């Protein structure tokens, strides 16, 4: 371990090893030093996954989230709050001086965009950003399921970044991760939906020459989407699929295979636990550290992205239900229970 890294960033060897093996995979010593310096300068904790590093084909990129920018904002004494909202068709929306006049309509249509305003005591003019939906809608799974939350995060992230002159960081809300190719493959630390590990001829429903009726969607894609929605990460979904069809490529899946996959996911969704087993099945079972960390990661994905919780709201939820704000204080049984509760809420929202 480089002593220069440890001295410059005041990290222990153990912490540096943890960071390099989790949120900064593939980083050279020089890149890791830059990453840790950026984290420390902005008051973000990589071990808590408030900041992370990805080596892209175009070079290294240091990421945070809207909540990371918000934490930076709260660290400034001049920060006096942020106002933000989503504008729908039918709403009344006008800029009035340095503020806005936004009134909801009784019949709200499609989302038009979102805005955010950050106020600072040391600035006469607040920072205002408007994000048009048509410019930022990625048309991927997250944007289709949670367009309100996604466009709001874009507006808030851009405004916070501009208000506090944050440089050296990029938020996941500012980039379409599905269009970027990481050089180092790793388990997603944040809820970025990756392309399914099934055959290209099945996945590519957006070919210009072919327009498929969504009602007649390939059943193999349909069942894969169900696995992704339940298991949340590509690695977990792939592992679950392989338990049923082994290493058979998706183009070779038979109708019987699809039926087995559907039966599995319907059972898993009903039981609402990450591995498709009831809570009592996990009592007394000791899991290894890697399995525990995987479950923590997926629990954060579920609450922070799919359910739209802020980091502080998630901590408060943990406190209310498990008497601790620290996810690392939950044993395997409690992690599964928290996951089941989150999935039940997600299923409830889907029915509304």
C-alpha cells in the first residue's frame, strides 16, 4: 500500500484496501490518491458510498449523487435551503423576479420538466436551474418507472453543483450510465440498470428496422425484466436465472424454461425476500461478508433509487424499524426483513 496515499489522505491501510476493492476498483495508486483527495476535499465518505470511482473507456470518472451534492451544500454555513419541484402539463408556472410561481393543476398531464432553486446567505441572487424532461429522459427502466424522481434529481444536482462551484465530480443524474462502457467490470455500487446478460438478438428491441408491439414482447425479455425488477442487480438476477436454466443462453430457452423462470419469480415476488425464501428460512444462518455486503448494496438500491428515499430518510426509516441508523448493525435476518418491507412498499406503489 502506498504510504503517500495514506499520508496525504489520512486513511488507514485497511480502509484504503476496502475502498480499492469496492468503490474504486481498477484505480491505479495515482488515481486512487486523486479520488481520496477529492472525497476528503468535499467531505464525502467513500466507505459509505457517498462518492465512488469508475474507470471508463474515456478515462477515470469520480461520481457522486444528488445526495452527495446536498451533503456538500449542507456543509456550507451560507446554505439557506433549496426549493424544487416537478412541472406537469396543466400546471401554472412562471418566473417571478428571483423566485417562481408554481401552482398545481387539478388535472395534471405529462411531465414537462423540473426546477430547483438554491439560496445562500452570501449571495444576492439565488441559483436557479430548469431541466426540461425532453432533454434528460433516458428512456430506460428507471426513467420509465420513476420519471418524477429522476427529473427532479437532475434539476437538484445541477443547481447544487452550480451554487457551490463543485468541480471534479459528476453525478449519476447528469450522465446516462447505460451509454458508458466501464473498463473495469464490477458489481454496481449504485442503482444503475445494466443491459441484461442475454443474447443481443433478443435484447435489441430498439432496432430501427423492427418495431415490436409491446403487447407481443418476447417472453424471454419479459421474464428477464421481472428478474431484474425483483433482484435489482444484474449479478443477482443472473445468478438466480442460472439456478434454473444453468448456463443455457437465452436464445436457447424453451417455453418450458420460460415457464419455470416465471414460476420462480412469481413465488419470489410473493415472498418478497431477496433470495426468494421466507424470512424464517434465514434464522440462524451465518452468511459470509461478501453475501452480507451484496444484500446491503441491494437494500440501498431498493430504498434510495426505486423508492426514492433520501439518505437521511433511509436512515430515519432504519431507526424507526430496527432501532439503528447504521445498516451495518443489521444482521442477515434483519437485512432480509428490511428488504421484504421495501419490496412490499414497491409492490404497493406499482398497484396504485
